[in-house]
C-alpha cells in the first residue's frame, strides 16, 4: 500500500509492505509540485490519503432507539445541521458511536464529518481515484494509533510538531474531543515549555467538561517524546501518569526517532472504517474499475476458451492433412508400380467384354432358401436333370414317426417352411403324401422351368 500525507504544502509518499505480521516502511519521498506528486502516484495501488483540516463538523442527534436505519439517521442530522447551524454544503458523514439513555428508549448518535470540497481538493495529486482506499484527517489517524495501543482506556494522546500540538481525548474508545494548539515560540527550549503549558490547559479543560471520564494517563509522541524533562513536568502539572507512544514497535524500516515523525502515517495503517471519509466520486471510480476488471476477466476466459477450441480444430485439421498426405503418397507409389496397357490392347479388351453374354440364372441359385427346410429334415434323395439349360432339381423327403403327434407336428412344420420357400422360389413344384397308418410322411420337390404346382395326398 502507499501512504500519502499532505502538510505544509508538502506531499509526502511512503510505500508500505506487510511482512511477518509487521509493517515495513520504505524511504519517504516528498514533493512540493502537485504534477510531480501525481506522476509518482500514477502506478500506486491501495492509496491511503491523510490531510490536515480544522473544519470538522461534530454533531449528535437524539431519536427513539427503534430508529436504526442509517439513511434515516443521516437525513435527520442534515436537517438539524441546516436548521440550527445553517450548514448546507455537502458533507462526508460517519457515525462514530451511539449511546442509549437510562430508559433505553432514546438513542444519541454522534456523527463527525468533513466537507466534501476539502476532501476532493486533497485528492488532486491522485490521477486514478479507483486506487484510493482510505481518506481521513490527522486527528483520526492519531486516534487510530492510540486506540491500537491503548484499547478500552481513558486518556489524552498528544502528538507534538514544530508548529502545533495535536491532542485527542478518548474515553473507552469514544473520541470526546480534539484540538490543535498553535505554537508561537521559535526557541527550542521555550517551545517545549509552550507545548507543556498547552497540554496542561487541555487536560484542565477535559477534566472540567467531561467529569464522567476518568482519565488515567497522557500518551505523548512526536518531538516532545525525545525530551526527558517533559514527562516529569507534565506529571507534576497535571497529576496524570505520562507514557511515551512508541510506534517503532509496530513497524520496521525506521528507527525510533524517525518513527516519531511518522506517527500519523503509522496511524493510517490502523484506521477504523468509521474514520474513513470516501466521497461518492471515489466510490463510483472503484465500482467502475471493479466492473471493468470483471468484464475483462470474463472476456479473457471466453478468449482463452475460443483459443483452445481453435487450437483443437487446428490440430484436427493438421491430422486430416497428414492422413491425406499419407494416402496420396500410397496412391502415387501404387501408380508407379502399376503397368499401363497401350491403347490398342485396351480397345480390344473393351470389345471382348461388350461381346460377352451375361450369365443366365441357374436352378442351383434357388437352393439357398431351402436351408431352414433342410435343417428340419435332410432330403433322402437329390437328383439333378439338365435339360437344355437350367435343368430340373428334384428333392425327395421321407420321415418315419413313432407317434401320431410327432407325425402331425412334423407335417405342420414342414408345410409351414415349404410355404416360405414357395414365396422365394416361384418355380417350385411340390408333392407330399402322409400315411397316418404307417406314421410316415413323403414329399417330392422339383425346381425347374415348368409351371409351379403344389399338390398333396394323404391316407389313413
């Protein structure tokens, strides 16, 4: 990620990596020219922007506790701001906390907001708004770091710089107030004393205005953290314990002295969502970017699928071409080893084929349909008589049965099969005789050119 801080007309940029459960800072780069800063941020991702402002709108609204819809709460707050404080400019509002009264029937919602125009002005160095993930003011960055170090406690946290003190008062995670004390002294020693007196006045104000908060200590950081006498004097003047906030324990890549200068940048790493003021312009840019990335990903999937299918078709086409080449080579080899006949010989062969008589139908061609009949009972006699061409084939069948039932079944099956043969062999002549006394069956079948006749004799 990239941390960007705007202060004293300087744009400071720090790249941060998360390694082995700790943050590692790169060297800070500072720019006074917005164009150069924009070029440096052009390819940065996950930008967190911090800017100074004293125009923070703090307001609370009390409504029945059953009203919990965020949109309703914000609309009611905007009406109150317009009616009572005449604030009509567009605000980026976040709800910090909600408290219930003793009856649990009413709820007081504490909101804080930044003017959208100031936030958009701070975004000028960033060309690609879709890369911005966090935007906040300095006091929320200090609060975020202090809360990370001192959870669920009551305290004041002071960040001292050369020209001002930034102080936040916190009671069990709730930001009671913040203030910026402007320093006038140029002499270093005198400036430290001015810082101490400013902190002492702020502590007195906190005790007077927030009597229910039991402040237990003061956490100091920044330029005053290097001195040995400042903590002693603060404890003597305020009666509160004094501790030094040591951000070097949270990050790598910076020494303790440098880490004290980067207090607010480090606080950006632990920013609570309620302290993140993202304008609709940035949200729309991020949604458009995400939609474009999803569309591009889907298009890439279809492209790869089409490419895969094209490659598969190309491989099939290549295989077919290879098979074609193989067949063509085999054919050429065959043609090379095939003897070609001269034209006179070819003409003579053609004339011979045209003069040949076609094969005539022969009675033997009609034998195949008799196979089922032969499977039932083989003929006792076969006789072929050639008579000037096709000839006549005679088949004699004889069957001796042991019972009348056997004779009946055989005769029935024989006639059934014979009827089928008759349909396929129109020239069939058949005669058969059944003797029910001797339990015998005889049949004579003739194939030839004579008219087909089927007759039967029987005796008992």
